[in-house]
């Protein structure tokens, strides 16, 4: 795998996420930025997909349980050719095909509508079970937010996945350390995520969540461990790769215009050239 190409893809996902939200004037930039790298890995070669046939029977499936970060998913899908790039300028506007939360009825390539936190992972577990029952070798991938893990339904879904031995199910935890109202520990201390996911029966590993090579290798490793579902914890930073979001303590949901967005895009290109992308001096 060409990891430099994947890194460029993750940069383009961030760039078009910024442009998409800037056109709307507001949106969930922090959590969208922190999943750009895992989306680049999945849509950059890991998943069995075909943008010309989004509903093909033997495809791999992806569920964005933290559905409010749909701008990053939309950017990845548009870059892969699921729909015209021009659609990205219409996010959350009247008559758009791209609502603020992921919508399978409107957006080619979205496998499950999400937005009510905690419910996406349950749908993903059901998808993984259904594919197995129908004799498919498809993999089901799901991203859940760390703040979303306040929802008991997340843990019920994990318990079910383990009980059903869904070894073609890979869950990613976007461990960016913040949720809507602040840092995790201040809102509802989650404890040790590795211990918790392991206790619920998932094969669990922590990786650098903004390094495409680490993410890719963790997925390959998980695929070689049959018999149980998998959780890859993405140790990352909310807003990473978007300089103005990195600088703000409250960066879950932000307002910014096109000019500010283009300044941030220029910084992404500067970091790429300097070899410090995505995290600057991290």
C-alpha cells in the first residue's frame, strides 16, 4: 500500500470537509477532522466498494454512528466519485441531497442513516449479522464517538456482537478526548476504554489515530484474528489537521467562513510539504 497516497487522501478529505462546512457557515468540524485518517484508509483501499454500484451485493459496509460528522464522510464519498463534488457546496441548505447528518435515502454510498447517538453501532451489528446469515464474506466497519459511549446502547451492541461471534465486524472508537460540552472526564468519566471494550468481548487495540499506516496495519491484524469482533481505538485529537479548530478549546461545532477555511487549507498544504501533516508539531 502507498501510505503517502493515503496521507494525501486524508488531507483532501480534510480540505473538502473544511470547504463543505465553510459553504454552510457552520458545522461539526472537530469530530469530522479527527476521523479523516480512518476514512482515508477505509475508502482509500481497505474496503471492497464500487462507487459506480453503491449497493452491490458483496460490498463491505460502513456505518458512521457519530452521524453529525457526516461532512467528512461526504467529502470521502465525493472524492471517490459516488456523487458530484458540486454537491458539497449544498450541505444543509434547502433542497440539498446532503443533510447535516448521514442519510442513506439521499446520499449514494451511505449504508445507514445515523445521527441519534448510540443507534448506529446497533445497526452495524445487525448488518454484520445479516451479511453472515446470507453467506457473504463482507466486512462491516463502524465509527463510534468517545462521547457517544455515554449511551448504554453502545455497550449493549458490543455485548451482542461478542455473543454472536461477529468476527467480520470492526469498530473504531474516535478517542479524541472531547464531546459536545467539554472533556470526557469532566462530563462523564469513561474509565479505561481498552479494559471496557475487552471486557465486553471485543479484540481491542489502540493505535495512533492520525497515522494512516498504523490504522491500515491494525485492520489487517484484526482480519487475521477470527472468532470475535474487533475494536480499534483511534488515539487522536479533536480538530486535528484543521489549525483553527486545533487552537480552540470548544471545537465540537464551529462557525467560520470561506476565507478562514481557505487559510486553513493553505496550512494543510504547508504541513504536507514540511512533513508535519496532519498534527503540526505533535
